[in-house]
């Protein structure tokens, strides 16, 4: 599968049935080459740069299903609008995984 194939799909939170948007970027582990997370630009952002809203950074383990036109994710309630920083970075984040 190509990144452009993923970017064409809508991302939906199965817990609420809410459309989060489409993939703007991927977080990739450079050591293993594996995708660590999907990044969905916050609402109101134009090409991921201009505008407001917080990005959704969805860890790979929260992806439930990648279908032909949609990616289903399971975000824990209460963390939907939060972002995540990988624990090994040594930084503090606000949940989301």
C-alpha cells in the first residue's frame, strides 16, 4: 500500500462514529521503517500549516480496520482531541494512546 492510498481515505473514530479527517502525514520509525502513527491535521488547517485546531496523532495500535475508503480507529474517550508524544522521547504529552 502506498502513502497516497492512505491519504485518500477518511479516518473515523468508531467510538463516536465521528469523521476526524484525512491523513496529512505519517510518523515513521526510522530504525525499523514501520509506521508508528497517523497524523490528521486539526480542523481549519490549510495544508497542515495555516489555521487552528489540534492535530490528531493516532498510534498504529489504535487502528481497527483499513477499508477500501475508510480507516477505522478506536480513540479512548476523553482523549479524542489530545495528541501524543512517544514515551521514549522523554517529553510529557497528554495521553491519546
